[in-house]
């Protein structure tokens, strides 16, 4: 009976010696974390390089996505059915003008939902009072405005009121958002006047920014009749705004030149303001690509820092490697240990960088009153990038540690 037990023990011992030793993922993680914990300051500084690169990439993508979402939201709210008609290029010399009856002619098109216009008032500037130097115009433009303008361009009033049929007959003005800021005017209770074209005009309203008609932001708007009576306005519109359904925009756009100026349609230019917003989003995407490249460079620098840290760690821990090899650790064990440390180090930097980038994006979006938009793939990409960087940075140090003979490592210590 004892002989049988002895033979079974020898058999199990032989099997245990023949079976390869394995390190479970939990063991690799524990050993890797223990290695980093012995030198916390160095680990934090190395992870910081990765964190900066990941934070830069997450912030760039997050801000770009939030900006694009803001543009898309504006387009959804404002629509893309607005067209602007303005004088084009004349081949006969001189500056072409739109006919005075342009608004009425455009309104006859069946698929037109709304139409209005503004007309530049020449040789008219606006000041807070008559004592201001005539050269200090602040680059503000004075326009005669149709009463249907705000409804056509989807504009809103920030303070006061808009021009109606009654106010358009009297010296009253509505200021664009930037014009009001430059003039230092915020009150619209009828107690503030401006000196315009040699006459006093009462400020009755201030507009919010108009995304589809940004030229209105730097403008001073007066009624069409009073501009003709007091300011010498010739009645010719400078810009005609036409609104139609999005499905009809292409057809209406083709009809506008010949409708506005049947004899010389080539002297009429038609544009779509929403295209400018879409172009802005395209420019933002190009800038995002450039900034992502800069973030990738920062990530590469961080990866080099991790590799440098791991190489130094291998040199400093030769005694540890020799002792582990002497106690039975195989080369794959040592390789996994240092490779795990490198990936864990980069991963900690990646998590910190992703969190920092998300916070910066949220703060920036809130400061601009944008909707926070951070794609999920960004976080997944950040995690994948840190794993790849950590693995590449740890390949050489891990291989060098694994090739180290136990006797040489112990004697070097």
C-alpha cells in the first residue's frame, strides 16, 4: 500500500514538473501594479505624458463635435430654405442695382413663403451724439428695412420691439447685436436717441445675433418710408431675402435671377446662407484633423517617456529579475510582468487624460452655451491608443528583462 502511494506521489510530482507554469491575467495585473507602486512619483510623471496626449485628442474631438452639433442644431431650427438675392457683376460697366420692385416680383413666385429686403442708406452714419468725430463710424451700416424682415430671416428681438408699419413712418431705429454693443446701448425704453444722418432717431429695439443674415449684426435698421423721407434713400434694395420650403429651394433659386431682373439676369447673384454654416463646419473638421495630429505627437512623446521609464526600471531591478528567475519564474513570466507594467502605466495616463479632456470639453461647451457632445468612439479610441502605446513602449524593456540570465542579474546586483 505504501509502495502504491509513493509511486502515485512521484507520478504527480513528475507531472507538476512537466506542466508549464502559467500567470493568470489577475496575477500579471497584481505584479505589474506592485512594480509601479514601488516608484509612485516616477510612475505619475510618466503617465502624465500619456495623459496630456489623450486629453488633447479628446478635447479636440469633443469641442469639434460640440461645435458641429451646434451648427446642425442651428440649421435644424432655422432651416435651409433661405436664399439671398443681391446685385451681381455687370459686364456693361458700373455697379448693378436691384430693381425697386424686386420684393413684389419675387413674391409672385408660387413656392415663395416669405420675402423681404434691406436697402443700404448711402452717406448716413450713426453716432451717440452730434459732437462725435464724423470719421468714427465704427463701421456700422445703415439700412432701410422691410417690416417682414425678421420673420423671413428667422431673427429675434433681444430687447424692445421690431419695426412695424407705424414705427416705420417715424425716426426709430433697431440695432443689430454688435451695433448695440459698439454704441454702448442696452436700453430700449424710448429714452435713448442716436444721431443718424443729421437727425435724432429713437432706439426702440436690439436684435439677437442672426446666424443666417450676419450682416444685420453690425447694422442700424430704420423704416423704409422714413429712410426715403429723411435720409435720401433711393428705394433700391441691396439684399432681398426669400424663404421657401427646403424641397423647393433649388427650383426657386433657378427662377430668381430672371424674375428679379428679366432683362439682365446675369446681374443678379443668388446665395444660400446655410451653405456658409455648412462650410464653417467643414473648416472646423479640417482644423480638427490638424489638432488631432498635434495630439498624436504629444501621445508619441508620452509613449517615449513610458519606454524610457521602463528601460530604467529594468536596469534598476536586475536583482529582482534575478531573484524571480532563481525562484522559478520563466522568461515569459518576466516578459509579461514588465509588459503589463508598461500597459498599466499608459492605461492610467489614458484614463486620466480622457477624464481631463471630457471636463475641458464640458466647460468649454457650457461657456459657449453649446450642447455637450462627446462621441463614445473617442473614449474607446483613447483606451485603444493607450494600450497600443503601452504595449509598444514596453516591448523592448520586457524582452531585455526576459533575456537577463538569473546569475548575471544577481551578480550585477
